[in-house]
C-alpha cells in the first residue's frame, strides 16, 4: 500500500518570502507600505497582511453571474468528457500486449526490503 510522505522542509524558501512580503505589520498595510510606494498590490502570499487586512489589494476584475458560472462549468465538463473519450479510444485500439504473456517487472523497479 502506498503511503504519503509529508514534506519536512518549508514549502517556500525564506529568501523568496522576504521578496513577496511588504514591511507592514499583521494589522494591515498603511500608507507606508513598501509595496504601495513602488506601485505594487499586496497579494494573498504576503506573509505580513496575507492580502486580507489590507487596503492595497488587487480587486478582482471579473465578476460572473451564476448563469455564467454554470455555463463555464458545463463547458469544462464537456471538454473533460471529450478527453476521456479520446483516452478510451486510444487505449482500446492499442492492444500491443498479449494477455497470455506474463508480465515481468524490470529488476531496477523491484523494491527490496
């Protein structure tokens, strides 16, 4: 049985977090925000304000109605169904393996305990 292995390292290097965070405190960004001074917007990745307690966030440009969302979901669902049909067609037509043949795993792939 396969078991997940959790990551023991931080998901992001600390020097990258220094780049993507403003110098404000957790209570929110002010007019002294380093991002605001250079014309940047704070993001959810900002480790100081998380883009939540901030007046310098990028506002979403697109607002979809429920009907538009339903149409988008239906379109993506239809596209996924089309890809599945193609996958089945390819796998059904490529029967290169004879079912009578024994499968022998590569020695490099055998896990030795």
